C-alpha cells in the first residue's frame, strides 16, 4: 500500500500524547479511531483537542470552519476491536511506559489487523523491539512524537533489527503528509536522538542545582540567552563547525577522551567554517560569507525571542 492511499488510522491511548496525535491525523484528513479503556479520558481528550484546534484557528493556522470537521474525524471508543473493525492502515500505541501493557496491546493488534497494517509505538524510552514478540516483526516501528504533538514538528522514526524498509518509508511519508518533520534513524538506540541528548542535559542541570552552583532561574536564563538563540539556527552538530573541529578535538583530548570521528576530520583538514568544510560542506563559500549568513539568522532569532518575551519564565 502506498502512503497516499492511507485513509484511516487508530491511536491506542488517549492520554498525554494520544489526543494530540489523533488530532494531527484528523487535521491531515484521515479518519481516526481513538481508543482508551476509560470513557472519562476519552471525553477529556476530545475537549483538549477542541481547545487546541481553537487555539490554532486563533493563530491563523487552521480555518475556523474546519474545527468541527476535524473533531468529527476522531471516533472515540473503549473497544479496540470496534476501533479496528472499519480497518486501519496505520496503528500507533501511546499508552503508559509499562512493558507488560505494551506487549499485551501489540499481541491484540497483530491478531486484529491485516498483515499490511503498520504497527507503531510512541515509546520514548523502552526497547519495544525486545519487549514485543510479533509473528511478523517487519511491520513494527517506533514513531516517537514530542509534546505537545499537535505543535512540535519532529517525530523520530526508529526501526528495529527486523523492521522492513517499506514500513519505515510508509511511516515517514505518512508523517510528512501530515506536515511533520520525520527524522529516520538507521537503527534503535536507547533514548533515540533527542532524549539521548536531553538526558545528558538533565544530569548536568541536576548536578548544578544539588550543589547550589546557580539558581533555577539563572540556569534557564543562561541557556535561553545563549543556546536558545543559537541552536534553532545551527543545531548541536553544525555548532561544532563554528567552534572549529581542531579546537573541539583538543578540548576532548584534554578531558581524556579521543574521538575517531574528530581525528579523521582534522587529519583531512576539514576543520569547519574556517575551511568551508567540516562536518557540513559549505560549498566553497568563504568563512566571511558563512559567518555573515549565520549571524544574520542569529540576529533575526534574537529579535523574535525578545519580541515575544521568551526569555521570561512561562
């Protein structure tokens, strides 16, 4: 089946993430079965989706007349079989991070869906491929969304050792159709991309707080007014090109760490923006040209963040 032929999806779990994921699929024109064992959670999910859609309409990101149409595409139920009865091209599980619960759900999903239905998990931390035992593991993939899923563009698409390339391609294409920015990993690693980086940040922040090196407000202001300005423009990898890969290599060596990746780049003379090639290739542009483009974007970002008062606590 081609992604363009997908017409119906099922979201299992209507809590923190499920309602927003269902909303995005419905905004994309798909019929959505939304399943949860608790009727109150389903009611709450629909209220949150309605509120979110109204907010999008306020900001001109959705025509007001489409709010009710989108909500009508979401079909809540406490019965998984009922949700799957009309068929589903794609099913995503968004329940609690409890291995036994996820295992049980995927066993049911495999028995209730055709062999060509893609089965996805929104897990953010568990090795779903080690937990779930499907008869056909080729159809199992991770599609990890970020809260709030109806706003944050990124979805991490992660294959298991036996996931088929077609399942990965279908998932990424479907997400792109919804206006999301899927990033496809080559293989499963704990934490994927963002949480793997985020966990390192959390550990550093907790150490600073526990040792009283800075207040919570000072830490957040420091990050917002430095990394918060730069990272949306250059990310975490390209920022190394602007630090200079030789300097980054020397800093790592001084800390007792040796990176084969950095050693290779430095030995090749690919030092970053200064040589027009580092981790990124700058196409022969001069360092002045590269820095001028970067700094123009920094200034635009800084002006915008100051205008919306982003440096103040929410």
